[in-house]
C-alpha cells in the first residue's frame, strides 16, 4: 500500500501544473508590456480540466499580476480587437439537456452585445478546435468572422402524427423540414472532430446586429483558419478540398488544401498554386497588408513533413518561396554556437501576430532535433536568425504573440514546467541584433520536487543528428522506459509533459529516440521511413539503446502510444528477451484491419510504400496485402514474452480498439500475461479520468513485473 500511495502522490504532484493555451499582448511600449494569458489545468477532485485567465504587467525587470486568475471554463474561444477596445467571447452554457452558445461583445468594462446563437439559428455550433479555429475582428472593429457548422434542415419520418391544432392551421411554413432524411449518414472530419461535417464562414456585424453565412465557396471546399483581408472587405482562409472522401485531419498535416480569398459580396479566388496537389497552413498578413505568407508542402505522403514558407505579394498576387526544404547552416547565431544546423520548417502554428516592426521579419517556432526553436526570418533577404532564448537543442521555446518588437514566449523542458517570458528584440543602427535579446519572466517559475536530482541529456546518437533524449535520476541505474513517439512523423521533444515527469518522480528513467521518419531533422529524414515501418524505426530504437551500455544494461520496459504502440509491440516481438514489461496505448498492431477501420486509411498505404490514390481496396492488391501483414506487430506475437498492458479508447476513430483487443487475444493464446483497460475516450486518452487511471495502472504494471529490481534500484 505504501508503494501505491507513493505512485498516487507522484501523479497528483505532476498533474497540478498549468499549461498555457494562449497569450496576447494588450499594451506594449519600450518601457512596459501587459499580457493577457489563458491557461488550462487538471482538477483531480472534479475529474475535469479547467481554464483560467490572468493579466500581468511587466517593466521588463519584474512583473505584477493585475487581475487575479479567473475561471473561464465555459468560454469556448475569445479574442481582443486590434485596439483592445472590444473583447469577443464565444460562451457555452448548459440549458437542460442542450448546450447553448452565445457570442458576447465586451467594451468599457461591460457586456455591450450578446447574441443567442441557438435562438437565432443561422448556423450550427461554432468550431473551436485547432484545425478550423477562427475568431477575428475586422480591421475597423465592426465585424467578427468565425467558422461554424452549416445549418441543415430538420428531418422527420415520412409519417408522423401531429397535434391537431397545428394540423388544422393553414399556411404553416414547413419549408425547413424534410421527410425521410433523418437516418442519412454524413461523413465528418474524423478523430476528435466528430460532428464537424460542413464548416461555413460566418460574419457577425455588431453595428447592424446581423449574422450572415458567406456564400460562393465551392461545395468541395471546407473553410478553415480564416483571417481578414487588409481592407476588411473579405477574408483569406484555408480550404480543405474533398475528393471521394474526407480523411481525418487531426495530427495530419498532409490534407489537400488551398489558400483562397472571399469578399463579403461573394467573389471567390484561389491564391495558392497547384490547388489539387498542395497542403497549406496558417495564412498570415504582414502589418501593412502588403504580403501574405503561409506554410506549404505537397499533399499526401507522410502525415507530417517539411514545409516551405511562401510569400504572396497582395497587390500582384505573385508567389515566391522564402524558406525551402533544404537543410542549412546558420552562421553567427548566438554566443552558444557560431554555426547551427537548420533542419527546415514543420507543422507548428504561426501566431496570429508574428511580424516585427520592420514589417519584413517574421518570427515563428518550429521543431529542431529534440527541441522547439524560435527563429526570425527576413522575408526579403531570406536570412534565418536563431533567437538564443535557450541553448540550441535544449529545452523548447514557442512564440505566442508579437507586438512592437516584443515577443511573448512559452519555455519549458522535460524537467521544468512551462513559464511565460517577454522577449525584447533589440536593434542598432536600424538593424536588429538577434544575438542580443532581453529575456524577462512574466509568469511564476514552477519546479518539480527534487528537480536538481534529475538530468536531461540530448545525444547525437544516430546519423550524427540530435536523435536521443535521456531524462531521469542522476547517478542511478534504475529501470529505463523506452518511449518511442507516435506518428511516426512526429518527434520527441524536450518540453514539459506531466506523464513523463510522473514516471521519473517515482524512480524511472526515460529514453526518447527520434528514429528515421521523425520530424525536425530534415525532409529526407522524414521520408526515409516510407515503406520501411516495422523495420527502420524498430532498428533505430534498438540501435540507439544498444549504443550506450548505461542504457542497455538496465532493467528495460516499453511504453508507447499509436505508432509508438506499434513500435513497442514490434520491439517486444523482435527482441523478446530484452524487456520486462510493455504498456501500449491504442497501438497499431494490424495494418490490414486498420486500413478498413481508421479515419486515415491513407496512412497504412503510404507507410507501406504505396500510393493511396491508386488503391481502392485490398481484395485485388495481393502485394499490398502481404506488405501490410509483414509490417504488422501481430506477425511476431508468438515470440512475445513480456507481460503487456493495453490501454484502449472506446471512442478512438484513429486506431480502433478492435486492433488492441485482437492483439490481446493473441497474447492470451500464447500464454503471455496481458490486461486490457478500456476507457470511454478517444485516441490520446486525455480526459482526466483516463489519464490518471491509465498512467497509475501502467506504473503499477511495470513495478509488478520488475519485481524486486524496482525497489533495489530506487533505494
């Protein structure tokens, strides 16, 4: 019981730290800055995640909280107007069995407009997810644009007896009701986007109190992430293009998409080139509205890869490339290092405000090796400057807002929870000095218990690239969790994660490997895994582990989710004597079954090395069928020795629980100790209840099968 108490206490400690959602500079001068930030935090007693807002004032030396933290959990999204005169909130309120949405406008310390969107019935629910999220004031601060679900006619059975009073009425308008359509199925955008079927652009005019759905967008284009044009007479947005079916969007930065403009009177134009072949992200205008930038890569292929930075001259609509796919060496980047490799741009959101005052320099953050770095990119000279907020390839720094050459950045590491900083970019002789910046904290510094007893070590372990991160107790040979990331085209990063900190707090060390296919190490590195999953990625994890006897000689266990679950089940089958126990969260165990069940069937075909657009089904594709079988972890399930815990989500549309259950039955057939925990959750198991139960059970599973080795190693 003492062991269980220690494990639960460690979870409570590591789950308590808030994480930033957004930060906005409200007021900014050379002497001071005010920042409005929104945070999320787990509340275990409520089994819920809350959101809160706070505002700080900083003189670039110290900061002061100017408003106490305020619970805003029922605020869906919010945004300030450019002058900060107005503040718009989309609020959700429970009303009986329904959840009603309200669009609120605040000014002069009071609520000046409140639109009951459910009663007005112009559209369905407003979208607030990261893929479609839009809420923005027009330049003249009279209109708000957002994205919502298209209103659909109500449907009734072919025959339904109605109250006599209504049946006797003549002239009743039933035009909004259709018969026999109530069971029609419509495809949504998949995992974590359930119910999002047909997004529409909506404009609310606070002067005329009108709410209008913008028209003339083609039916095969679904709008997302919109921004106003500089004159306020229209919007620019991403449009996801639909062919025969929708493929899941979340975690998938390869969706065919376009950049388009749409005026309020309905003029529609495509701005990006090759509309059927591209994936585009994050359109952003510069301060004076002369250029529009976005990220761009070819559509299809790996679900995340290297992006170009594209610039569009707003007057001529001429398109040019600012940053290409090529790896570069940055010179004289900081005091840390005179030369720094630059591995390209990846799918990390560009902040809404991202321009320095010269109006040609863009600030953005992107994964590099095992970290997130922040760069200033001159869109005219195309020079890229590393901002030395932290040591290269150590910790992670993301820019959240930019105003008057001041950045608000969020910095964290595996061993330190996140903190906000105000960064002043200094200039000399009308040029920026990116090696000389002022860094000032504007939120509390949190530390894990006994954090000085732990170490984070980055290693150039594979292919002379920063490919491994070790995090654990110093001078300790305790058990080591091999924790490969999912994707596979994502990366393990040195930023704070409560789940990782939890395991380290109870005595484990953790090893992360950015195997071939990982992002942040170049386009070629990403694409080298295509057609080789279950081979190159597995060998890279194994070879990285074997490269250091201080790692390989420990008691080893495996933890991974999604493609990370694919890898840990592969590793336990290919190297059965190495590992004491396995924990797999919604693992990909059978690619054939996954092809027919997932919201991203293209993933299985692409990763196997084939072109999804040329594959209709597997019935007449014997070669593909055999390749999928050969790549699957269940191929080696008869060799597995390590007790295996499967953590599955009942609502998972990405890797359906049937894959994990089938793998469980195979394990039991071969006499391997196995257990399934099934949660009423989706792919990441991110609800508080599922997170707490799955992590504590995983820790207890490891401890159980390490037997006395665990107690000896931590004492």
